[in-house]
C-alpha cells in the first residue's frame, strides 16, 4: 500500500495508513480472491485446487520498480508464475491444472459470468464487477510493454498448452557424466557454455502444435488413460482410430494432433540415418558414438544438446566423442553479413580472385575455428596467397627449373634418391630441413588427432618461410650445381622430398590446389614421421639465424647493404656448442649470408670480472645459483654482455648488438679489397637483373660483355680480372670486355651487352 500511495498528505487520500510492513511479513497469509469461481467445488470438473491455492508467496522476480510490487500468480499464463506455484506446492509439476481460457482466447465455463468472451474484450466488465463487489482500490490506464503477433500486430496471450515432454531433468546427472567422457577442442565451450546448459536443463517439449512436420506416432483414448505408439505417416493416419483394448465402452484411440519439434529429428540423426532398430543394428552398435561433430557456437543449445539428450536417454552414452565448435563469421564492420547492407564482398569474387584454398586457409587460421567471432577481411585472404602460396610455389618452380638444368647438363633425367638415403645425407642444411619436415609431419598429425586445426597454419607458415628463406636461399649454389653434380643431386632430392611431404601434409587444408598431373595427391597416403627429428640440428640452425639477424640489424643501423663485404664478425657466447655451430658447422652460411670474410667465435669467461665469475659461470652452466641462501634460476637472473668499444675506434668502425643470449660484434672498417669485392658483387647482381628483364630461364646460356662508360677504365677492368672466377661461377660464363664483341659473333645465340657508369 505504501508503494502505491506514496503521497500520504494528498487531499484525495481516502485511506488511513495504519501500519507499514515488509512484503516478507505477509508471506503465508491466506486471502479471499476477487472472484469465487475457483473457491467452490466445480461441477463436472476433473480439476481439484489445493487448499493452499490462495495464499501470499514471495519471489525475486517481483520488484517495486514496476507496478505495485504485488502480482497475481496464474500458473497457466506465465513461466515465473508456474515456477513459483510449483516451488510453493500450490500445484504439482506434471499434473493437470485448471486453464480457464480456451485455444481461441475465450473464457471457459468455469468463469461463468464471462464464459465465451474474448479475454481482452472483457477487461472493462471485469473492472466493473470488481468495483460492484466493493473490492476496487483504484483503476487507471498504464502504458507498458506487451508482446504482439508479428503478422497481425494483435496482442498475444502467453498460455499453457498440452504438450509432450522428455523428462530431461531426471537425466541431468547422466548427461553431465556423459559430457565428461567427451573431448571438446575448446575448454570454455565444454566446461562452461555446454556444461551450464546441461546443468540448468529442464524438461524438453518435443511436440509442436503445427500441421507440417513429423507427426507424433501416439494414439490416445478420450479419457487420456490408454496410449499406443507406432511408426506411421501423418497423411495416411490422421483419420485412423484404434479400438480401446479396455473395451468398446471406452471408445477409440485417436492420434494426437501435434508434430515433433524439428530438433528432436536433428538429435535422432545418429540412429535415424541408418534406420536403427529396424536394420543395420550391428553397423550402428559398432560405430556409435560418432568420432566427432562440428557446428557453430549457437548449437550448444541446439544440435549438440539434443544429440546428447537423446543419446543419453536411449543408450546411456554420449552421441559423440569429440566436438569442434566454430564461431560466427561477421562483416568487417562487426555486424552480421547482410545482403541489404552489402557489407561483405561477393563470395564468387573471393573465389575467382584468390581461389577456394586461400579462403579455406584464411578461415582455418582465424578466430572462427577457436569458437570466436571473425571480422571477415578480403585482405586476409590475399595475405594467405602472398605469404603461403607464392613462396610455396616459388620453391616448387625453383626445383623444376634446376631439375631441368640438371638434365641438360648431366644428359640424364633427374631421379630423386630414395628417402632412406636422404635421411642419412651429411650436409647440415639437408639434415636440418629433413628434421624440420619430420617435425612438421609429427606436429600436423598430433594437432589433427586433437582436432586443433587452428594451430597448423601458423606452423606451416613458419615452415615454408624456413624452407624458402633458409634452405633454398642458403643452398642456391648447391641446388644450381655450383658445388658439383653429386651435391646438386642430393640437394634437389632433399627439396623434392620436402615439397612432396609438405603437399601431402597440406592436402586436407588445401584439397583443391594441385597440379595438372593425373596423379592426384589425395590418392597418396598421409605422411608418417618415419625418420627421427634432430633437435640438436634444429637448435643449431635457430642459433645461426639469431646471429644472422643480429648481423643484419647492425648492417641496417650503419646503412651497410648486404652486397658490401665486411672483414670480420665476432660472436660472443659462453656455450662451446653454440660457438661450434656458428664457427664450424654453419660457418660458410653465416659468411655468405652476411657477406663477411671471417667469423670469430669467442667465449668470454676470462673477461668476466673475477669477483662474480664463479657465480656467473656456475649459473650459466647449471641454470641456477644460490646467493645468500636463496636459489635463483634462469627466470630470476639475466646475464647481459656489454660491448666496450676500443678508445681508438669510433662507432662507424666497429659496433655490436645482442640479445639476452648472444653478443655479435661487427668490424665496419672498409678497405680496398673489400671495396673491389663489393663492385664484383654488384656487377653480378646487375647482370642477373638484366637476365630477368630479358626473360631468360636459369638454364639459358649467354655471353656477357661489359664496357665502362666513364672514369678510369683500367680500374674496372682490374676488378673484373681479379674476380673473374667469382663472376664466372655466379653467371656460368666469363664477363668479357666489350672490345671482344666487336669481332664477328654469328655463332652467338644470346648475348647481353652491359654499358654501365661506375663511380669508384
């Protein structure tokens, strides 16, 4: 009352405020209802009302923020009303109770004064009847939200209808146990979203009051006591009746009008698709439950749920053993993709421009396979082509070009050596890429067994980057035959094996990408990790790349291009194995890639201050040290090496950089021999660019002539002469002076004429 009449001093107040109390103090009190329709025995009625039907109860869904703070509970017309009445034992769950409104929204005979009238049309007369009884406190019109039919825009009535249920609440414990037996790729989906859905599961309404749909194969007697279940079709059975087995006085059984909830059919898929129990019994029982299911995140309350409920109810086991859940693909602006908004690129354009496999890899490498939303961007598909397909194809093209060259020079077809021999090759980079390939196969199989598709593409990206930018780049001389036919054959065979294995491992992810050969990759067996991975070799190459990256960083800092040679690089590290990798096994690759003449490994033990040497050396060797009674590990202490430049040298003459593991010192001082080597390197570089402009293949043999245009021509000629072996080895033919070309050249098929201006 205090909620309704907040203005106690109003002149229109006709009531005296005697007491203020909380709603909780009223709980349990009985009251006299406004109408006595349901307080007396109902003639010809099968319903009985509980003695506690008219009493005050409390619940959190009622608030003082809207309305009076007091509501009337009608269990047939509200979900909260029904729940509260069941919890307070006013009605029993599953029992029949009185519904005084028929399917047309009209009052039934139990409401005698308004029988047959539409409930909304009777509002004013009901208010008048309450007023006539002297029980009306106040009448007024309030504006509030109310559900309307989306077709007719008329008010809807939330009303109980007879339905058929599956008692899911009785299965809850078994459902949770069955879920624990499954594997979900995404823990939060299984442990949170799906678990919560089952934890709060309620009985499932499987019937729908519609015409179209799978009919409920249930016949029921007029008194609702006898039921018959069969398996028939609706259009042939609706007119059929079944005599009651209890005798003719009980009438006949008629099929119920309802049809199945379509989700019931979806959940029946595992057994229904093989017509179990009517046939294929052995097949079903030997193959159920299924290995995995995959659907969108929204299906945790849809298909995943109904599969688990029906499988638990029928077979007491889960319907699947593994679950993959996808997120939603949204437009780039974060909104749902809409034809009317045109906020997404046409799929046909994506497929035409980039191909189906590029789109597939983009999606597999996106948050959508981690059950998270994806903002679709066309540029992401383009990045897959640029970062994966182009480098991958370039490695293949490089193999084909050099295999053809091998055949032309060796006068025999290139035949890759067998895989067993490949695994025993002595070359360090061959060993490394073979080990990396074995690691790739092992990783892909491991992740696919765990249904973690989203981890594979980043690993593949890194592998292809290593293949093209380390193995192919550092091995160009071997692959092109610069170190002899045998070495070339080993390198080409290794590259062939690696590319073929990569294609097989990638075939599930890029199933459409293949060559024009009739031998399709999908006819091949998926690769097995037959060889052993060599962690030592893989770690050695990783160390080499760390040193090379630090050297490149120093070059960039001082604007020293890679085509300009440098005298020396010093690598400082306390681990002898590290220095052996850089100074011996992989030394030639460091020299060539950084274009330095020497690499000097250095162990700086003796340069550590005497006072701290024991602790630092012990810490670096065993990974922990005790100081003042405290055991400190690698995560607690970081050893940093600081380079002190000699006072006689400036930063442009010598500089250093490093990370927490290694220090690299680079000698930047130029001299005449380094300059001349740089010029020779530049000559080769420009000729190679001209070959590309001329459209020449790597196997095309040409004669090259050069003529300086200005400056001291003798200097240029001296550089060419002194580096002739390097130039010939890089080009496959000597660099001749232009004067030689003045002679008859009728026998020459292809000639490059180089006229350059050099500033020495």
